[in-house]
C-alpha cells in the first residue's frame, strides 16, 4: 500500500494542473491554493457520566471572493486540519463550477458519533455552534451536512445560533429538517446530481446507461440516493458497500431494498443473495460505472491500475489521489469530478438559503427542475472547456472553468488593503 495522499496537497496539485492551461498570474494562483483562515478549537463537553470529553474541531474558510463561505460539517474520527482545509477548497471550486454565489468553507469534529449518546452529540454540536458563532451568519459563512451529520445536527446548530444571537436566521445553516426551514429535495440532492452527471456523461460519450452495470462504494446519503436514482434510469446496481465491506450480485441488487436492510441491521453486509467482497474488490469490479461515495483517497495510483470500470462518477469528495487520476487518464477511464458530480448538495443548499431569506418555500418539483438545469448547464460548460482547450481530462476542465470564475470575481473587486 502506498503512503496515503494528503488531501490538501491533492487539492493544490489539482489547482496547479489546471493553472497550466490558464493565463493567470502565479501570485494569484498561490492565493487560490490556501485558506483565508482556519479555526481550530477544543470543545469541552460534559458526558452522560459526568466526565468531560474534549473534542478537536475545525472550520476552514478557504475563499470568499464569490460570496459567503459555504460547506458542510463532518463528524469522523479521521478528521484532520489538512482534510478540512482541502474540503473547504473543493467547496470554492464546486460552487464556481455550478456558478452559485458562494465561496467555500468546511468544518469537522474529530469524533466517532457511534460512540456517543444522542444527548452527548447534541451537547457537542451546540458547543461547536457556540465556537462558530462569531464566524458564521447568513451572509458570512453557512454550514451544512457532510459525513455523519444531517438534519438533526443542523437543527441543533441553527437553534444554538439563533438563541445566542436572539434572532431568527434560518439561512445561517442549510440541510435542516423541513419543519425547521429546510428545503424539499435537499436530502436527495447530492445523489441526484451524481445521477444527472452520470446520465449526461453516458450521453456525451455515446453510451447507454440503460442496462449499464454499476458499483457504489459508500451507502450513506450520497451513495444510496445515487444508486436508486441511477437504477431508475434502467442501470443495474451490482455491488454496494459501507465501512463493514461490500456485497455483490452480478444479476443486480435492489438499491432501495438494500438501503432498507442497512437501516434495519446497521450495514449492507449479509444482504440476501450476495457475495461478500472487500471495498478494494468492489472498486476494481468490471462494471460500466463506478461511484465512489465514501471518503477521500479510496483509489490511489496502485489501485487505479486495477480499476476495470469504464467510467467513474465521484459522489464523494476527493476519492481519487492525483496519482490515480494520472493513471486513469492514461488508461482512458473517464472520471467525472466531485466538484461537478456532488454539487447537487450545495446547489439545493443554495435554494434552501434563498427560500429562507425570502420566507417563501418551493415545491419539490421546482427544486428538482432548477437543480437539473444547473447541473446540465455546468456539465455543458465543462465539456466546452474540455474540447476547446483539448484538456487531458474532465477534472482539469472543471478546474479551468471554476478558477476562471473565481479569478474574475477577485480581479473585478481588486485587492484590499
Ligand atoms: N451529504 C452531502 O450533502 C454531501 C456529501 N458529499 C460527500 O459524499 C461522501 C459521503 O458523504 P455522505 O453520504 O453525506 O456521508 P454518510 O455519513 O451519509 O455516508 C458515508 C458512507 O460511507 C461509508 N464509509 C465510510 N468509510 C468507509 C470506508 N472506508 N469504506 C467504505 N465505505 C465507507 C459509511 O459506512 P457506514 O454506514 O458503515 O458508516 C457510509 O455508508 C463524502 O465524501 C462527502 O463529503 C458531497 C457533497 C454533499
Ligand atoms: O450543502 C452544502 O452547503 C455543502 C455540502 C458539502 O459539504 C459538500 O458539497 O461537500
């Protein structure tokens, strides 16, 4: 196994790769490779047994040239400062690819939520919200869900912020429950843009998604929704996985039923009529479409040499190392990058924020129509850059489009002081 790539260095390499095709000054590119600020804090929280638990937490505000910082909050034992910095940078370029008026931010707490009770998690979330309060706000920085967080955590953070600020400001955070100012379609949005990206890519490459075989690594919010929506297009999901391992059936796995099974049992392992595989075995299956939907660095250079899929659509952030990218580009495996494919989450977060600001709520049909328009337009812009500049792959094309937009915003406002 090669040494694990540092996600922040991967982000910087991706920016450099695209910058080679852009006429942008080196000092400006350097500015776009580093966060504006990072909060690092240690949360002291009373546990159910009366002891104090100490949890390291971060919020990185990477770049605000195009609007308020925006991006999720992750609860995971593997969270590091560099991971959060990378994730916040990916948010900048993601928001630029889909052309929504945000910069990028990201937060994380070093915690395995499965080790704590609901009341402990509430106190941890509220303690983090208190630390975040001076940094966030409807026009400043707007958090959202990510790995191991969802409506419940967003509701707690919103309530803490509003209580301490003595106001109502539902747009301070997105991904809330519908009863708390959330948007229709937000839960499904990340998987929906993954499906739309796959659909557009199959069409562009003259391939048929109907009947295509699909493997999905990670069966949480992003992966399970992507699987069921891709299945609805007529594809066959043959393998899915979570942290317990993978399950495989060449004749197909019912995407909704296996999710139901996971909800009931806690994992996909043991699902009926399947063979158990490791995650690495899933990632190297001979399928038409591979959807990594778990964490960073799922495929490194070594594993990339064994990948048999024709196409990879990244639902996760940063699932391929730069070395994997190089290997897959050389092998003509098409990779549709995270900053397009999973941008549905932040796009519907944007819709949620707009609805919160207007106190006027949309139907699910309107949300999904607007999302489809934005993802299809973004895909078309990416393809145009790919063809016009004869770029090596779709990731570089996405960064070329995105960096240009961020630089345009920076250039037109000027530097201060
Ligand atoms: N939620 C959102 O709106 C967005 C999420 N994303 C990205 O999508 C990815 C997944 O996030 P999300 O679906 O929200 O998170 P969830 O917490 O809902 O799901 C994560 C899934 O990944 C699985 N997993 C974790 N570690 C491994 C591993 N080593 N091997 C295989 N599977 C693993 C988890 O397994 P288990 O169930 O066993 O814990 C779980 O099924 C992340 O990269 C995230 O940043 C991107 C855009 C928006
Ligand atoms: O919905 C959002 O604002 C951000 C979601 C997110 O964290 C991501 O796209 O990685």
